[in-house]
């Protein structure tokens, strides 16, 4: 007996309905987080709880799931919290959008992720700071090693390998007329990571393994695309189905847009 149909219908990803106060950044990020969370509520309720803000978002997801509030009320509560924290970064008016990077930075804030240590090779002066968020800005090292004359595609894993190189990378800060060496280290493999690749030559990776203290495999779960002051997103479910959502056009519905195992990564980059 085949009993997959009903479950599949119930499990189809859902999106947030766009609001005219430019909710698109929230719609895109929360669509990915909500659908990932829905795949394994117990697991992600714990693993995604990086800070109080995302904690409230997860509480909201639970309420949505129990039919107590709409997805949009859940989104707008977080928007209001962020707006109260910083009115300029997180506006609530028509005509003023929110940067997806600023939003990810807040939602993915976490403690004890890792350290950034800068050191001068001449006088040995050192500075150390904490990594505070799980969105990594790939602009820190763009144009990583020319992949030869054929312009080979660099992916997130190449970028991470350089970023986390134990020898360090040349940082922006200067001391003794030289660029200081920056050594970035993670304490453990985080449960989720996001990468800001906009305007870089770095390509997406379907999956990769990272070994810090333990080995962890990462799967591409979401892509947010920015164009014309608007954001669209793709959510990749655990079966590898790619779903497209645009809160403005597709609203609640997510549309199947392929299968991750059958698509080439350079096609995805073009989206
Ligand atoms: Zn120095």
C-alpha cells in the first residue's frame, strides 16, 4: 500500500505572504528557516536556538504550527522587535527595505562560535575578538587564488578552507607598515551557517563536510537571491527538491523548481 500522498501534501513547503512595508528580506529568510524547522521540529527547535531573537521566532513557528497565529503575525512580531532595537536598519515603512545581511546577522547571532586573532609579524602585537554571528561575509577574501586561466569556479568550501587556514590570512589591519595576519578559528562545527556571496566570484556547494572537533556534513538548504530591491528564495528540502518562493508573487505557495541532484551548481548561481 502506498500512503505517501497525504503526507507529501502536508509537507509541501510554505512561504510568507509579502506585505507592502517591504517584508521581503524577512519572507525570504523565514521561509527557509520555517521549512527547515518543519522537517524536524524537535531537532531544529534546539539546534536553531542560537539567541533570544531566533528563540522567539521558533516559538512563533510552534504557534503557527498549532494554528494559533498566522505566519505573517509570526514574522511581524520579529520585525517589530528588530525595529525597536534599530529603526534605521530595520524600518517598518513602505519604501524602505531591510538588508538581508543585516537581518541574517541578527537572527544568526551566537556565542562561543570562534575567534578572530590578528597578529603583527614584526612586533608580535596581538588582538583577539569573538566571531559573533553565523553569517560569513565572503567579501573578506574575494578573488581567492585564481583558479588558473580557465577561471575555474571557487565554491564555499574553498572559501572556508582559506578563511579558516591555521596559517591565517592577510587581514585589513596594519601594524609596523605591514598587513597583520588574521587567524580565524571555530570552536566547533556550527549547526547552521550562512554565506554572503553577493558580488563575489564564489559559487555554491551542494554539500560539504567540515571537521572542527567533530565531523559535520552540511547541505545547501536555502538560497536568497537579491534583485531590484526585492528578495526571492529557494528552499531545498531533505529529499533534494528545490522549491521557489516569492512572497509577492507566489505568496503562501512554494513551486517546485528542480532537483538538487540533477542540477549543476553553475545553473543555480545564475538564478
Ligand atoms: Zn607591529
